[in-house]
C-alpha cells in the first residue's frame, strides 16, 4: 500500500515543487479545491479527497475533509493492534503526511469594509482539525503548515525516504503554536466587534526567539531574548551583533534605553547609559564633540556603560571610546579603521542598527510583566513643542533658553522617575534618577553637575509638589525650569521661581518612567 499525503493549502507558494518531490518519494497525493486544480494544471498526479472518502464536498465547501476516512487515517496508531483491526474492518487507509495552511482570516479582516459574514466564511474548520489530528499523531504523521519547511522535508525524503522523528516532533509543536495563534486572532476579532475599548478582551502576542542570553538580571537566572514578529522599526531586536561576547538580560534593556534616546535627534547625538538611565547625553554639530560632551557629564558613572551614537563611527571617535571601559557600542555604521580599533577589546559588543529613526504608528504598545499579569499601554512617544510651552513666571526665557529647556525636557522623559535633569545648551550636566522624592533627585542632579550646574536649566518629569526642589535648584545656579505643572501648590512653586528671579515653563504633560 502506497504512502499517502493530503495537501490543502491557502498559500500555494512552492506547493507544486513539493508535490512533485512527494510523488517521486512514493506518495499518493490527495487534495481539494484550488490546491487540487493547481497541482493538476502543473502535471502533478493527484486524487480528489471526495473520491478517496466516497463522500462529496458539500455546504459550499464547508465540509470537505471532516470524514472518518481522513481522521481515522491521521489519528490511528500504527503500532496499536486494535487500531489496526478497526482500520481494516472499516476499510480505512493511513495518511502519512499532511500539508495544510489556513484560510487567510487575518488578510480578510484587514480589508477595508469587510463584513462579519465575510470574516465568518474565512474561519477555517477543516484545516485546523486536520492539523491538530496529524500533530497529535506526530510519531507516525508528518504535518507541515509553513512553506519554508518544504525544503527541509524534501531533503530528508531524498536522503532517507522518510521524515526523521525529531523533525516530526518539531513540526507538531509548530502546528499547535500556529493553531493557537489562529484561534486567538479569531477570538480577538469577534470580541472587538462590541468592545468600546481599543484593547481586546484577549491579547495575542507574536514573538519568536532571537537568541539565548548569557544570563538574566543576575548570573543565577537563565534568560532568552524574543523579538516581535513583523517589527519594522529599527530597535534592540533588529540590531546586528558584529563583535563581542554574548549579551545578557540587562544589556538588552540598556541597549533599548540608549537607542530610544538617540532616535530622538537628527543632529549627531550620543547617549551613554548605565542601568537604563543616561549618565550623559548630548547633541552637537559633529559626533565626536557630542561624545565628548556626553562623557563629560558623569565620566565616573560611565565606567561599564552602553554607548549609542546615531552617526557613523570613525577612527577618532573609536579611540575616544577605547579610552575607558564600556560594555557595548551601538551605531548605524563603522569605518573599517574604527571597527578594527574597537575590536581590540575582545569582549566588548559592537552592535549595528542601520537606521536609528523612529517609525510612527509601529510598535505602538508598551508591555510590562508583573507576577500573574501583563500591563499594556501606548508608548510614550507624544511630546509638546517649544511653541506649546506656557511661561508661568514674571521672567520670560530667552529663545536660547527655550531651546535648552526643550532639550532638557526630551531627556527627562527618558530617565527613571522621579527624574530631574540639568542641561547646558544641548548636553546634560547632571542627572538625578529613580528617587523616592523629587527633591532627592534634584539634589543628586546638582551634586553630579557640581560647578556645571551654574547657568544650567532644569527639567522635571512631573510637577514639583513643594517649593523645596526649586529652592535647591536655584541655590545650585539653575537659571530656568521646565515641568508639567498641575500641583495643588503650583502657585507656591511659581512664587518661589519669581522670588528667585528665574523663568519657569509648564508643559501640561507628564513623563513618568517606571
């Protein structure tokens, strides 16, 4: 009795070539509808499923393969004598290989003006049922849902005449993952029809394993990195690793933080990151100056840092980077000389991201895992413009001060709350991050800045609840402040700024980062 393969695919890419391989390997092909027609038109010998089952397709094609001759052939255990007896008694034949991919439900619901009736008709029933039957019996049945697997199966069939046990198991896992996603997509669509929220009742996340990590937050924790399927924006997940040892969990988080800062600017920009916070950030007319300005903010904390630049790294910058210990360098491009210089440090990782630009309306959600749950929110990519700043003090900022305040404000949004940042021109000079009180963050930023605090501007990620933060800033030499406003003591805080003769602007937008 010849081996049998059942082919019924929506995506017909490569199916003719694979069908020919199966025939050459001794399989009798069974098929339905469009797949049958495609194979016949290309000279592949194939038999109608309805001829095999002795039962016609019916109900507008809703019932084709839902038949004991199909599922008995898929589910029967070849090494079970009682199964063998029943197969013989009912004149059933084994089906040894299944190739199925499902009705294009996703493509259907994404069409403008699609109706519920159209969506319903593109819910595949027979396909997932065959896939699950075959995958359940993976020890005896090869099941394929992804055209990219055709070549692997073809190679095995040509080499040994059968699919290996390991491959069958891997394919079965892939099937159950595929059908789970398919059902979740349908659930989300139906749930969202009468859901007023932008967030579905059920959440479908599509990620694939990128690579294992050296370890988690600590060496005793195992870790791996998964990237979002279909991501278009250049980010940590799309970075090309050019050199260095394996990345860790913390490395990825810091790389993400560094990239998201330099993405903010068209001008040459540098971010030096430690524990997700910048120990220095700057923009300048050239990337070397920007790097020197960023490093000068807090060179002590920069030890063991992650460095991101948004312009090509040349040899002069590479030498500056090599002047102290750092873990990772991220850039869109490296000259050959710069790469050779940086590779002198064998363990340091060099990452390349071709286009450090943010793409609007992609990856629009941010997820945070907690024990027993998942938080989802829109990404914090919105921002006010300089012309939207509201001056609330008697003293008006100059045009130059407004530009400084805007840079400070953009940087403050990237720092862990409570966050205070001091800047001078377009470079940070002091950063206070992650403190329980805002005045503590202000004092840390001032301490980090030292004498550089004189003549600086200050940004706060949320409102000042009391005037003490303003008093501390002015004492250090701050000349202007930008903050969201919105405190019940705004008048008291504004009065403090007026008392000290500095300018203050409100943004009416908070940038907490937890």
